[in-house]
């Protein structure tokens, strides 16, 4: 099955916890999606912290059964992640100085999702956030809620 999008951790978490937007995420997974290895780790940790009853291994099996792939993060992605985090930090500094009304900093997982989406030339599926106010260099973002 071809891959049509890269999901961030918030999208996969919303899907597993049946939160707002989970139906949209399910449709994207059905069409063919991946999550970064970083996003998978963040998702599993978040689900357990929020009291999800299934074990980490059971959640991985569930995601595999739904057909969600896991995309490794490459050295090239690491360079892009650093660039995106730097942009995000600079944006946060202007917010703190009262010069902008941004939303804060990108997480490492969000930056990894964006970097992998750029490499694969696919849209990133994310919740709303800091990506709205930084230069994404042509990366398309699809909000899932």
C-alpha cells in the first residue's frame, strides 16, 4: 500500500484514545500512513501516562494490525529537525518579547514528523500548533482536528 501521509504523535494518540479527530486519523491510516520512530515512542508513552489499559507491546501490535507503518529517522532528518527546532525557538523568543502571538515551541516529535514528511515529500498530519507560525519550507500540514 502506498504511503500518503506522516502522522505525528498527537494524531496517533488521538486515534488510540478515541479523542476528537480520531475518525479522520483512522481514514488516513486506512489510506496508508506512517509515524516516525520518535512519534511512536511519544505515542506509547503518552497512552500509558493517560492510563490506557493495553501494554506498550499490545499497542504496537494494534497499530501494526491497522496497517500503520513506522518510518526511521535518518541523519538527514536530524539536520532538518535541528533547523525546525531552531526556528521554533526563535519564534518563542519573539513571543516572549511580545512581538508575536505564536503558540510556543515545537516538540522533538513534531519536528521529526515534519522532517520525515519533507524527506518523503508527503503531508504531515498534526494537531494545530507552532508549525502554523514557522517557515516549513514547502512541507504541507494537514490538521486532523
